[in-house]
């Protein structure tokens, strides 16, 4: 069964992990919901203001958000 995301349940929606898997799931995910923020470890030191037209939030500030849904878009092969 496909599960729908009800954005009204959350103050903000964040996608964490902007790599190859993000690119794979983006079309299907964005058909359901547009995130309020993007976050990635690689942006800890030199983050852009936005990516794909979506504001970037630092991991430090991510912890300050309340009632948020964080979607982890990490992926890798089992042999890594």
C-alpha cells in the first residue's frame, strides 16, 4: 500500500541527504510534497543558500526545528 505524506501534520519537511538516491526519489517524492528545507553533511562547512530552489538548513539548525518530518535519502551499496 502506498503511503501519502500529510504535510499538515508537520511544521516543516526536510530531506536529509542530497546524493544519487535523492536524484532517484526526487520526482516521486516531489509529486507528493515539496520539502521546506534540504540538509546534507557535505554542507556543514560551505552550504549554499538553496539547492533545487529549496532553502538549505545546516545540521546544527536542523535540531532546533520542532514537529518536523525528516526524510532520509541516503543510499549505498552493501559492500561500502
